[in-house]
């Protein structure tokens, strides 16, 4: 394929009929209309292809984009800083993306099925991602979305949760906030199934959990000879919270996105990358004895798309120099 042909394909790549898009003032206007069929397709396939383990996590990713866009986000803690935010529900062990939601702006309506009306925006996001997995005994880990009403509600649907929380959250015990602790000390309060913990490390850490008890264990600290005691809930949280970061870390070295003013093309390619990563994890799970890197898997996928039923051409070694240094004709297929 020539470069010009590739550029033409990329130029005319569309996923929806623009002539059928409702106008902005229409109540059914969808900001993601251009890629809505792709989002719907991937969301359904991700959910049906894999059953995650008991521990799952919710976090956000940022797809780099610096063009003009109404729902572009600025997150200084992310490497990209500017871009399109994507909420993800991932398996904590493998990093498989089970569900996702593209952020559409703070004024976008969010009404997930079965969610109480009094629930805040952060709670509705968690509910929307988690809804198909409720009443199945999962353990959910997250941070920004932690609140007392959400934890109690999830517990009623047989879903335990654990996450860090801000000390000024509504319902978090003020008595625990006022408690002064030295480094390594822990204070905890329990109300029925809900556990509130304050742990002093370099700074105060606040956590809510409906999974753990107040028990602490000794852990080793990198760079220090002595062992310290840490609550089990914090140790488990650190272990199972990194599912989304694990997926992003594996995708980062193989970014295929190119500079483009069309935001929907970048988001579409980003979703295709997530789908490729999920397929790689499914391939490893189906073939546990096969050693295959993510790069090798992507090359095999590309080769499969290019040649399909035909065999990829192989170079013939010459007398002195390998034939791979010379042009060879690709047979038709």
C-alpha cells in the first residue's frame, strides 16, 4: 500500500452518516455521534468475550489531544495533560478493559439504568460501568469516586468496595480526621459493614472499605531494613488498584496515533488499540504455554489483515547478502 493510498483511507474514514446527525439544539444530540457505532460495538464485545476475576478497578485514562474540542480535559497529573478522558473498568490482575465510557463534558446527561437519582456524578459513572457485574460478588477498587452512600449502595447489590477518600467527604467520620497519629500508626472506625481507616505514612491516608477488617500486617519497605506495620486494606488496595495503569503501560510503547485535527479519528484508533490489547490478553489466556509478546502479537495481526489466506512472502537468501536488502514482488491474493 502506498502512502497516498493510506492517507486517502485515513482521510475518508467515517463511522456514521453525518447527514443523519441531530442538530446541536436537538434534545437527542450526541457529541459522540461520529463514533457511537464503534463505541457500542466494542463495549458489547469487551463484555461478552471475557469474565474478569474477583478483583476489578475503576480509573480514568487520558488520550492525548490538543486540538479544539468542547470536552477536552486538562489533567496535570497525567503525562499527556490535555486530551479526551476515558473512564475504564479493568480486571486488576490482567488489565483487561471490561467496560469503558468516553467523557462528554460536565453538562452531559448521565442516567444509568437502576441508579438512584440522588447519586452524584461520580457515583453514576461507577454504577454505569459496573451495572452488568452487580450481584456477582465482585471486589471493586477505585479512588476519585469514593463516597459513603455509594459504598452502602454497592454493598446492597453484593458488591464490596475499597478506595481512598477525601477527609471532607460527606459521611466520613470527623472524629477520625481529628485523630493525631505518628508515622506508621493506624486508627479505624466501623459502622456495620463500612470500615473507615486513617493511616499515617508520609502524610495522612484515608480509606473506606466494605471488604476488609482493621487487621494490620508487617510489610517491607524498599530502601529500609526494618519492616513496618500497615493495614491490610491499604496493602490490598495498592495491589489491586493498578489494572487501568497496567493496560496503559502496555499500550504506551506502541502508540499508533498520528497528529490529526479530527478528534473522532484519534479516539477511534485509541479504541482499536484497546481492542488489540484485550485480544492479546485473550490469546495468552487461551494459549498458556505459548510465549508471545505484545509486539509479536500485533505483527501477526497486521500480517493476517494484509495477507489473509495467502502466505506472507519470504525472502530468499543470496550468495553473499541476504535478499531482505532488495526489493521483491508481493504475489497477488
